[in-house]
């Protein structure tokens, strides 16, 4: 992890990566097509067997209508320049003022309590749980996970940009590791990241054992050609050899089947980056559920 901090300080960084959090609306880094023409990072995620694979990242374009909430293309060096400005309380390297100190610090003022020692200001998390102030803000999209971190009392900053799931596992532990290195803290981060990774891949393997891939041909044969929901749109069922696919318009996935304890059958997406989306088969219906909603897709025709 220390090498990531060291690399961020190098003047010539060859990598073009994604920063998923930005408050800039007119920067060239917001042009997805232009950014991906260069030496750009590509989103990755584990496949259903836990092996690295290219991720289904087309759904990342869904960030476009909600700009400037995220989706800016940048590099470690450029984000570190931003962090340096935060540490300099609004000053650029030549001493000119980019933003007033008062306005900059006002963004760190607590607005929402996240925990006993953690608050959220204006787009920034302020964390005092280890006895020193850590300001950070990160972001997540499929295959891309990021964080920018600075310790205003110590003049230290770091940036972590990843282009693979489960990159989110590294982000919090990276902050912990940085503090351990700086302040001779108890060595907990290495064991924590190892345990987190083991849990993630163990759960992935356990889910895999319950799936039939390719999808059960007998169950796939009962599906209609397409389904529709007034809120979410249309699913077109397809076949590619032995595989059953669901095409959602903006993206598609091969499907697995799973027999549930209640006797129902589910079709689940298995495309890397967007696996595990579950559709329960009903009477000429497919039902998708989240924590608060139920979406029923009805067979068409």
C-alpha cells in the first residue's frame, strides 16, 4: 500500500484512471468517449468462479444525467494536486488563491453525524476515530473504486484509484494502513484486508455452488420471448449456444438458474460486475425485488 502513496508523488504517471467523485461540471475529464481513447484503465470484476474478467461497465453511463455527482476521468497525479490544494487551505503551488480558506474549511463543517467520531460535511467525510483528523471522499462505479484522503493537521495526503471489483475492500483499509505507517499504529490493516478478501471470495464460491450454468435448459425453455415492466422497461430473452441471455437494452447478461428452498426458480445475471440480479419465475412473470420495491415483469405477446 505504501507504494501507492509513493507512486502518486511521481511527476510522470503513465496511467489514466477513473475518479468517481468530482464537483467539476465542465472539465475535459467528464467526456467518457474522449477519455477512453487514450491510455485508460478498464473496469474489471470477478466472474462467477472468482477469476478476474472484464466488467460489464456500460451501466456506468447512468451517471451522466446526475453530474456532477461523479464519473470524472482523472489520474493519480491530478487528484493529488487537488489534495495538495486542500492541504494548503485553498492555495496553489505558486501561492495564488484557488478558493478562499473560509469557503474551503466550511465544507468540512459537520452537517450529518455518520458515527460517534465521523461526520459528513459538504461532499467530505471528516473522521476522528483514531484521534487525528482524516478528511476523505471516495466513489464507486462498476469496476472502479476510489478515495482521496488527507490529514490537515499533518500535511499528508494520499489517493487510491482502483479499476476492479472488489476495490471497495481496499479503500477503508488503505486509510487505516496509512495511519499505521505514519504513527506507528498497531498492525491491523494487513490482516483486515486478508480477512475481507477471504470473506468476499468465500461468499462468491458459496453462491456459485447453488447456480446452474449454463441455465437449466428445461427452465429456460419455459420463458417467454420477452417481458416488460412499466417502470424498468423490457427484457428480451435470447440464446447463444447453450447459454440463456437477458438483454435489458443498455446492457445484457448470460443467466444462471437456481432452485430456491420454496420450490421457485430464479434466473440470475452472471456478467462480471453486475452478477446476482435475481428474477423469480412466476406465472408468465419475472419478479425483481430490492429492499423496498417489487418489480413484476409480465410476458409479452
